[in-house]
C-alpha cells in the first residue's frame, strides 16, 4: 500500500497522469476469496468513482480452467454488485487476458484509444489535500480490516491467557507449554497488526524520506557487493 501510494503520488507531483489502470483477476479461482474481496475494495477506494471509467478489469489464467466454468465465473463477477457489478456500472470495462502478447496489446490499445488522463482518489487526497495515508479512503479501508484483525487476535490472546492460568492451577506442564506458545503466537500477530496501523500514519513527505533512505541503502549494498 505504501509503495503504491508513493509511486502514484510521486508521479502525480511531476504532472504524470495515468491513462488507465489494469486490475488483474485469476479466473481459475472458483470464488472470490476474503483477501481478494478486501483487495478489490481497497483498489476501488484508491481509484475513486471518478476514475472507474479508466479501469480495465482483466481476467487471467484462462488456460487453467474449463471455458464454460470460466465464463460462468466471469458472469458472476460482472453481475454481483459487491464484486465488479458496481465498478462496471460506473464505467469500468472487462477484458480477457489469455497470456498472449495480442491480448495484452488489445488492453493497452483500448486504454490509449480513450485519449483520457485520470487523477486517482489517493492522489487528490494526499498530494492536493495533504492527507496522511491513514486519512485517505483507501487507508481507511485498510484500517477497517486491521481493526477486525486486532479485535480477533486480542480475543485469542485473552483466551490463551485463561488457558495458561488453568494449566498453572492444574500444574500441567504440557498444557503450560502449549498455552505459552499460543500466547507468544497471538502476541506477535497482534504486534504486527498494531505496526500496520502505525505505518498508515504517514504523509507524502514521510514516504519520500523513507524511499530516499531505501534508495541510499540500496546503493550502499551495491557498492559493497562490487568492492
């Protein structure tokens, strides 16, 4: 998320505007998974409704699925409002990418033939509006998911603590070790989620400084390898 936001905003600050955005979806997946659905919602928020006519929803992996099954899955994506239905209603187009050069060129040609440049929601929010990543629509969508994870792991950590207390009262060494391992695992997961929330609290200037440090470190590593 941070890498995508940095590139989009750095390009926009140099007055580089996108002609279109291609969202790739593997058609061999027989259903829209939870993570796929989350990514799609974040993508929608990142683009914003006004940029949806510049979005191409491209299905891939057609060689891994029966033609009839693939068509059925694509129809489900198109007709389900929470999947692609809403985006298509607002101007997004579906293309099939069958892993050939011709189909790839077909998608790019369609985008270029629109003769249109778009500014994404996250670009308007962070560059024009000076918002932090956390304050953007896409950032709030990510934070919503992080909150669910935080509540889940917090609950599991408390359950592990209760199991530990019971094991200590019983003097069950094996149960104590298992409860300790559970506590450690859920604490690490909770720490990861909290870190993720903190990393959303970043401005465009912060991102620029972070990327400059990464670039400098990369140069140092290359120099060291050549020495």
